[in-house]
C-alpha cells in the first residue's frame, strides 16, 4: 500500500487540519484514560468503605 502525501496547493490547509485532528484524538484518548483511572480509584475507595462498614457492623453484633 502506497500513500501519496503530496497535497499540492492545498497542503497549507490539509496538514494543519490533519495535525489538529490527531491532536484532538490524542487529547480525547488521554482524557478518557485519566477519567477512567479516577473513577476506578473512587469506586475502589467506596467499596473499601462499604466493606469496612459491613465488617464493623458484623463484629458489633
């Protein structure tokens, strides 16, 4: 497969638009991964709190 990277007289418009699109995709992927990491940590923290509360309730009974 051979790609033709020559955009001719439109190169001044094509390459910046391409770069902006790539940057937007990278931003969205990074933001999604960071958000997922945050929410996973928060869910684990809340689950640990629930487990601790359940353990404390069972030991008091």
